[in-house]
């Protein structure tokens, strides 16, 4: 009989936690940031490169893989690990977020969701049971329950009803879930309302899941709200289970999230902004297309030892971006993931050394965050452009 | 005083030649196919990957690098080898072909060419002396003279006058060329007229260059003409100098070119068709987007030991192409360059073993070539789409 994944809390420092997740596909140190391999590929990189960057766990999107190439094909070819040749840990989302953000919803009822593909308009149905079945077929190490996602500015009543439905669906997912070697995580909803978040956390922890995610954040609400809700929610979650803040993963957000008790992050941001020429440094993001870099012989970040910084000048990277050379996107992705990998490693060390508070203060005082409004409008722009590209 | 590059003919088999080119940046076995790194990058690949594929020599385009990032920047950063972090051999063209195929020509006179950039419409002048100077600044191992390129269907008179000008320019390039460690190759022109080709070869060999290229072929004329002109021209060239067939490089064309005495090829085709999903196998090109491959667990070519075929099923590659994942273009590029690398190695071995004729016959009987008309219309389509993309 196959072994269940385990989570071990190693040390805390304030609310920050250092832990270890043991799975069939390896041991993952937490806090951890999962690069996003939406369609079974961390964009531009080979699985070996992702591993060489120190990444042990990636996120893949069930919604996308369901539509292309289709779950049966991946299952026939031996599951997602084998299909994409990744022998590390895979976390799959249930598709909940994509259903509500990418597809055209036709009908949402207690039974499930009827939607139209954002690719070809074809009609599909997903239920909590199917969402579990798809993830079992993919063979991910961690699966997520199906949740009902709504916009950040919906009414309290609407947030409440989506939350109640999410709880019912979570219970059905738990019942449908058979695969012992796959963990199933619940998703706490409740929008920006602390009492609903409390109600959601209590209902879900009573059911008993392998881990708990916080959903419906970082989708347009002010950052202070994201952080407050995160902080208020983590204290309601059992300390012996991993906590996952979904869709969050800028450098500053990871630091802030860890400070509020989060163990797992996933975010397309580091790889997506890389492809837009935004590169992380300890002082903040720089735009490689800026003329400043056109003659810079040094690498983009002289403190960085990634493949890109070891081998190429900022001027070369600038040139590749200006020419839209495909190598540009890859070198930038390597750099940003190396930055995130180092950041998470430093966070872990600081927690283990009991110096996380100082680390946090220092990092946030030096790292110049991108203006909040810019971030949101960029997010919207990306979403629109992603939609247009797909349609 | 720095050493001059040398060429040594090792063995012939019929007209086919096995040789060795020794340069400051390493020894290159010939026949050789140079992958194209137009803008200082073999598209999608790192220099290390290009080297791991067995490639020792690449082509870079002076025209593109002159426009972006500009020759002075590359010179300031230590030359093209350092700029792109490639320590193998670099062959640069003079820009002649791009001036006539990509830019907007404003004026062509005996003095030189006034043209407008295909990127921003800016006005520039290039002369034979400047073309040499630019290539000296780039620091390539092999430089090409500036030539006047014209369409394949021009009148004999027009072909003749462009040829005469090309000879005058070649002489001026030779005079302007100072860099001893850089070879300078002439370009035989003369269109599809055997007597003009003869005249061109005789004029240029009298001047005495380090190597000789055949230009103005494979630009729309029937394939039999390309091969005939190649065959008629190589016999007029000195046997102790390398012979370079410019812009040619499909698998079948390389085999046919070697059979007619060519040592060096460059071609964007293997990498460009890769990005369009056309993958080489011993039996011919296959279209990876074909539904045939959607469930194929085996790699695209079970005889191939490249990184792509060792690690990924045809179904995965098919999926990546259908989703337009950036990794697709890279994995396909690796496969096609590995194919070309192996092909050239097999050709070399066959020449050394005295079995090139059999190799040639067998290869061409098994390898299903793409229909001539399709190839030409594709070439035109690519050119148009390249122009539109750049403009």
C-alpha cells in the first residue's frame, strides 16, 4: 500500500514556519515557492533546468491540461510526471480559479459548473467529483478541492453563498478522493470578511484535510487587505498541516506571507514578468529594456550567481529583449527563478537561525516594491492579453 | 603576430571533400553546417547547447548586428565572441544579402549602398570598406566581402553588371582588410549563367582570397539549377581553399552540395522549420502538429539520441506546439540541429571511408524531400512574415 505524504514542522520564528513536506516524489523544504507549469511546462525551461534552479515542486493547472491535451492522453502516457518528464513534486489546482477567470461560465449550480472552453468555445461540465478524478488521473502529489471563485469586490451575501458552496464541494471532494499517495488540500474562502474567513477555516478544518489553502486573495484587493486576511486566517488553521497561499509569489509577498505563517506559494509572476523583461534584484525589479543597460558589461545583478548572470552581460540581455530573441525569455526566467530560489532559501535559513524578523525588516527596507496600482493594472493587462492570445 | 587560419584538405571521394579548418577559436571539421545566429543568438539555444550539439562554427549577420545593438557596442564589450559568450568559430556575412532582401534600398552605386533600416526606416550607408571594418570590429574568424545580390530571375545584363560590381567591391574589401587572424572569403556571383559564373570564379581567384563562397543561389531558382551551377562553379575554385555555399542547408541540399565539392554551409532552415514544427527524420520531415502524434509515447524519431528524443514523447512535443509553449521551439531546434550534426558527421565518415557515393545514394533514396514548389512558397512566406514582424 502506498505511503501518504507527511508534513513536519521543524521550527517557528514568530509566525514564520520552517517545515518539511515528504512525498513520493521527494522531500520539499518549506517555505516553498512553486513555479507555475500551467500547461505541463514551466515556460521556456526544461524540467532539468527547473531542478537545477533548486525547485522541488511545481504547480500545474488541471483546467488547462483538461482542455489540452486532455486528461485521458496524459493518463495513457503514464501520468503528468512522466508526460512532462518531471520527477519532482507536482501540485495541481482543481481548475476552480481558471473556470471563473478564463472560461465562459454557462451555469454554476450546487451540482457543479458548466463552462465553455476559452480556446474553442466547446462546452464542458466539471463537478467536485470530476475535479478530484482528473487530478487523480494526472497523478499529482497534491490535489486541490474545487472551489467557487468570485471577484474581490462582490457583496458579502455573494461571498457567503460562494463560501458555503465551496464547503459543500470540499466535502464531496474529500468523499470522492481515493488516492492515498496524493494529498488533498481544502481552500479557505470568505473574501475580505474576517468573520466569513473564520467560518470557512472552521468548517474545513472540522472536515480534516491534508493541508489548507487560502484562496480568493491577491485578485485586485488592496495589498494591506491581502496581508491582514492572510494573517487572520493562518491562526485559525492547524499548525501541523501545511498552509498554502494561492497565486501569491512576488518577492515581497513571499516574505510577507511567510511572516504571516504561510508554507507554500505558487505564482506565475516571477516567470511571467521575466518574459516581460522585469528582472528581480535585491533592490527591486529592473526593466532590462531600459536604455541604461544597453552598454552594461556587468551582469544584471552582480550579486547573483545564476546561469544568466554568470554568462551574460546586461547589455547582451538588453539586446536579446530588444530583438525579441527567444533566448531572452529563457535567460530572464532562469534569473528570476534563481532569485526566488535564493530568497526562499534565505528565508528558511533565517527561520532556522531565529533571525527571520531581522531578515524580513532588512529585505523589505531594501527591496523597492512596484507601485501597488501599477501591479494591479499590469495584472489586469496580463489577464486581458492572456485571454486575447488564447481566443 | 597573430596566426592566420588554415585549411587542410584531408581526403576526397569523387568531388566530395573532407577537410579541416584551423582557427583561433578551434578546429572545425569540414564539411560543416553553420547554424545561424542572426542577431548574436542561435534562436532559443544557449551557446553551450549549440556546442553540446557538436556545432563548432556559427554564422552571424553583420547587417542585423549593425542595426541592433550596433557595432560599437559589441566592440566595446570585447567583440562578438565575448558579447554572445560563444568561444567557437564565427563566420559573419557582409550584410550584402540582407541589404537586398530585407532593407529598403535607396541607392546602389559603385561607391556602395545607401539603405533604410527594415526596423525603423533610418538611413545608413555601407561600402565595401565599411563592411570589412564592421566585421573586423565584430572579430569574427571568417569575414565575407560585400556583394551585390539580385533576384534569381534578373536579365543576363543585370546579372553581369552586378557581378562586375561585386568583383570591384571584392578587390576593395581585400585592400581594406587588415586583420590577419580573420579570413576573408570572396563571393562568386553570376546568377544562373555558367559563363558568368566562370568569369566570376576566375576574376576572384586571381585576386586571391582565403576562401570562396557561391552566392545568389537557392533564392527561388529550380533546384536542378542550384545544383548544376554549384557543380560547375566548384571545379573552377582552387582545391586548397574552403568552398562555402551560402544560405543552403536542408538535409538533402547539404548531401547534394557535398557531392558537388562544397565544404561549408550555413542555413537558417533547420532552426526555422523547427520553430514551425517541422522535424527532421531519416525518412524526411514530419509535422509534429499532425494529430498522428497526439498519443505517441515514443519520441519523434526513435533512431535519434538527442536531448529531446531521449527525454520527451512525440505526444508531449505535439502538445507543446499546439499550446505554443516556448519550450516547444527549443526542443524542436535541438532535435533538428542534432539531426544535421549527425548527418554531417556521417557524411564526413563516408568520405573518409571512401563510401560517400553509397551514402549519398542511400540517403537520398530514403529521405523524402519536401516538394520543391512548397519549399519555395514557404521561403517566400517566411520572408514576408519576417518583414512584417520586423516592421
